[in-house]
């Protein structure tokens, strides 16, 4: 050892004390104070607002351990209107690294939400947060996101639906990305959860998106699905759907066009809201619809095989007469001349495609081919030899009071856009070749 002067030894001891004791203690104290600094929660809320592009507010936050933050009283609102989109009593955020299929580590964020509540009106705005990583539109960092929530409430103006065992994820794949959420209906026993999956395929040119819904072991309320698909609202507040749906963006089609397929069952369909509230006819009762197959191409129904069973209820005489006249159905004897007729059963199978509409009566009873019947007998029946009717006949049945061949009205606008288009068939006797004439140009030049 080298001999050290007493003053030198003291200086070395002081330096070691400062470096090994005082300085680390000061750093820890500063770190602890910074975690409880009054403006820290507001600063974190502003940071999240910049990251998400929405207004974020926090009641508090805690650093549980390195890489894990607990947000308390999280609320996300629309920056334009100020209306709340999402509320959570607590959200725990864990930043970790996960290995992909090729063994490479990639960043991952796990969100564990408690008592989450989502406003149905804000779903389109929240969907943008999901779409950004799917379509690489910037926004939050490109990382895998996973969500867990023991319960999540979707709140609409007139109803609320609570989901349980919610498991969600946004994964970045080599050829694209996918978002998926599995859930169950609170208080409903089901063999397996329902699943919604959205896929972005970047291997196509241009890239395209796909959507899939599998209701799993339970029938989902159409009111819940209507929060994302408003077209289901007319089915009624008690309607439910069990089945499978998939849609893909149509390749080579116009922007926004899609193709897909639907199979499943609709129960508790309110015919009053579906027909009476939209068309100048009266039809009441609760129906069950089995969709054996419904195929769409470029946002238009291409082919469908389905059956409907309803009753008892009330039907207007005008609808019975319009169906008999426009759909070439056989009209039975009516007991009264009243404008509203009570019916016992409405049951039929239908096939629709570009070739037309074919309806087959399947009411239970002694009279075959019965579509509609009351206590006395058939009110409407089909004929096995009757050919398919043009699709436009369905529109004319629903809106018979029209001076135009195709009733293009506000009530039929959606149907016109989505029903099959028939092929152009020339009228009888017009199949001969069209006449032509010779055109003389100048002197001796002529063309056919």
C-alpha cells in the first residue's frame, strides 16, 4: 500500500460517502418526490392526450413497479364536443416484451381495466385508435396491445349492455395486423365466448380489411350489435342474433364496397318496427328468421336462402292484397271487410338472387303451400308452378301506391341499394338483330 496523508484519507472517505451514500439517497428522494409532484398527474394526462389525439383526464396515478403504472379515474373525451367516450375507475398499464413467431422480441403493452364504461356514440371515434396501428396511420407507438377487463359496460341512450371476461388484442404481423376481442354477456352462461376479429392484409395491393363475428355459444342482443351497426336497430329491442358473419373489402371494386356471408338465426324480431314503422302497411307479431345463407358482393345481396315464422298478430288488408297482386300469390277468403286482419301464422321459405324472388309457404296445417293463415284457413298461398318473381315486385308490395315502375322512395332506398340486380332481358320478339343503315361519305365511300 502507498502511504496516504491523513488529509488525503479524509477526502477519500468524504468522496466515498457522497458517491455511495449521500448521492444515491438524494436521487431516491428526488425520484420519490417527482412521483408525487402536484403537476405530474396533469402532465401525464396531457402526454396521453397528445399520444391518443383525444382529451384525457386523470384523478391520480401510481408507479407500482418499473414498467407498470396505475391510472386512477381515467376518462377519455371527444376533443371537439367534449362528450365522454370512455371511463375507467382504474387502468393498470404494463410495458413488457413478447417473442413473436420468429423468436424476435417486440414491445407489448398490457392494459388491465376495472369498471370500464364505453359510450356507444363514441365507438366510431374509439375505432380510429384501433384503425391507426392496423393501417399504420401513426398515432401511438407501433407495438402489440392487449386488454383485459373483468367487466365492460356499453352505454347507449336507452339501454346498456354489460360484457364480462373481455380479452382484447392488437397484434402487428409480418403481412399486416389484426385486432380481436373475445367476450361473454354478463349473467349468461355460454360454452364459448363471442369473438370479433378485424384483419388488415397488407399483402394485397391495395391493402384490404376484413371483419368477422362469431357469437360463440350465446345469442347476442341486436341492440348491442346496433351500437356498431345502426341498420340492426329496426329489428326491435328484444331481437337477438346467433351465428357467424364475415365481410372483406371487395377486391377491384369501388371504395367502400365489401363482400361477405351471413349464416345464423334471428329471434324475437319485432315485425311492427320492421314493417309498420317504415312502410304504409300494418304488420305486427314476433318473428324468428333462419338465415341458411346470405351472400353479398360489392355491398349488394347476391344470393339468400332463409325462412321466417311468426304469429299470431295483425296484418293490414292492403299488404295481403299487394302481396297477392305483385308477388303472384293466391289470396284466400277473408272473413271480414275490416282493414286490419288477425292472423294465426305467417311462415314461409324464401330464395332470392339476380333471377328473382321465390316464396314457398311452410305453415303447419292441412293446407299445403300456405304462407299466411287465420283461424279459418289460408289467407295467402304459393303455387309450386309459379316462376320466380322480379325483385322489384317486393318493393312494389311494400310501397304499392306509386306511379313509377320502381318505387324509389325514402322507405325503399336502402333496399334498392342492397337487393340483387336482375339481368337485362329483352322483351319477347325483340331478339332479332337491330336494323342498320348505310352512311354515304363523299362520293363512293360508304360504311356499314
